[in-house]
C-alpha cells in the first residue's frame, strides 16, 4: 500500500540515538539534514557517489558509502531520507523503505513520502516542530514566530528555566549592540530573578526584563564610581544563597578581561552552582563590525589581545612590552585609552614603526560609534584632538592599512 496523502500527518518525536538512519544523496538537502540527525544521536549512513565538502568533513561522525544506492542499504534502518536530485532514485529509496516498513522522507515529492520533516528549532530543553501541509515556508514562519515569542517572553516558557534557583550564570552580552547578544544569553536573562549588570552590558536588553526582576548596578566607571570586585562576588553569592536565579550580565565575554573567572571561583568556594554563557568578545567583534580584520592572509598571521589598563612602566604590569613590539602581527588593546600614548611610545622605541597604522573604535557597535584612524606616531595627539574617551578598542598593525587604505596617516572620523 502506497502513501496516503489526503490525511494529516501524525506527529511523533523519534528517538534515534544509536539507530541506523540512511540518507541517500550528498547534496545540499543532505547537508542540511545530516547534522540534525547526528545531534539526535543517530547512526547516520550516507549513500552517494559524491558529497559536498561539508559532508565529507563529517566523515569521522558518519558512514559514507561512495556509490549508488541499493535496496539492501535500508536493511536494519529505522528511518530513511531520499535526498537526491534524481526522481527515479528517490522513488527506488521510497519503494525499498516501504518494503521494509521504514519511514522515508522524500525531498523531491512529499506526497509520495511516508514521513515529512518539520521545521524545527530549540529553546533551552524544548524542541519546537511545525508541519504545514507541504508548505515548508509557512512551517518555518510559524516555528520562528513561536521561538521569537519564547525568547522575548510574550509566550509562556514551560519546563525548567535556563537559570535554576540558587544558581549563578555568568552571561557575556557581546560588544553592546543587542543584536549581537547570543540566544543563550537572552534565554538566561529571561529566566532571571536578579540581574547583576555591568555598565558595558547591552543596556537595551534590561528594558525587556519583567518588572519583577531586580537589577543590581555594579558599574565601574573610568576614573569614577567603582564597585569593588569583592563586593560583586559577595552580591552574587548572597543572592544565590537566598534561592534566587542570578544572572551576572557583562559586556563582551566575561573571560576576556572581564574578571569572570574570579566570580566563578568565588561561587565555587561558597558552594554556589555556577555556569557560563560565553559572549562575543569586543576585542574581535568591534573591529570586525567596521570591516577591520585582526588577521589577513599575507599580512598578519597572529593577533595579540592586551589589557592596557596599566602603563608599560607600572610595577604590576604583566606585559613584556619590548617583546610585544617585536611581534609582527596585530595588536588589539583594550582599556588602553588613558595609557595609549605611553604604549605607543614603548612600541616605537622597541621596533614598531611610527607609521604603523592604528584604528581606534570608540563606543563600538553602539549608535555613537566612531572610528579614528591614525598611526602609532600620531596616536597620542589624535586621541586628544578627537576627544577619544572609553570604551574604545585600539587596533595596531598592517591590517588597519588594508582595511581603511587612504585614511591611514591622519585622523579620520567616520
């Protein structure tokens, strides 16, 4: 008996862990389906004379038979996907599956399939699957609407929260633009009882929090009001011990000059469960947003991210600046506006050219973002002339010249 197409599908969640799933075809459809099957724990077998480079790169996770399909390929299979661009081959896969009572998806003709692939997505531990009647774009649109509602809180979020009571989650919010904040970060924020927020964390996201979420401001202003790290650590522990879901919300990534691991250690020592949601590091994302790469073939084979919060001659500085000056790659300086003149001076004194291109990105990814293009020799003067204030990322190296071309050699505002 062939497939019956005039009845709605019966939705079921397949548990494919350790079970043989055969994908016939090695093109783009297979490339989209195989990773999801791997994530479901399936024993994936791909049958195709040729596959895409991405599928070939999965050779250590799948079994690839580089040949044409035979009916015997579906022996012991639990599920099959016919994903070739040849209708006759897909029909043969479907027929072989029917003989073996194996459910089969057909990429070319859903009406002849015994199974359909839904539009899928995940929100925390929830799996979302939507099937419109052979209308994949409609299915995807509904799935996206459901996921958006779960993420922004307009839909109730059933199931266990991302952050559990009595737990601290250190969340990296990215460089400032909320569009660059990860879904995992948003999920954590949506389930928080209290948010302990830095000044540089994406501020618009705080307005999306429910009104009953407490926000504790622990801003550290340059040469201004400053919450001590010990006080922040104590706040995290105190709030978690009170049974609250605590999100420590930082800009960038908390483990890149964000003192995140100090907070991890403080929680561990207090016996408070703690986990980490990494963020997009400002050191890389801010230059990239303006088209400035930190590496480029034939120009820079390495990059070094350095904290410039201490001047080169400070006894507590851990940076060997003469060695840094001898590096040929890109230097990315964070928290370095105040000490940039001294840093530029020592870099030039130990081998870097005074004409080395420099880009200073002020308020990166924010509406007030500015780009100042200069050189090591002019950095001090242009920081003063352009009234550069923190936060700013300073990029030193030939990649700046590649990216901004003719603007190198004098200050430019963009």
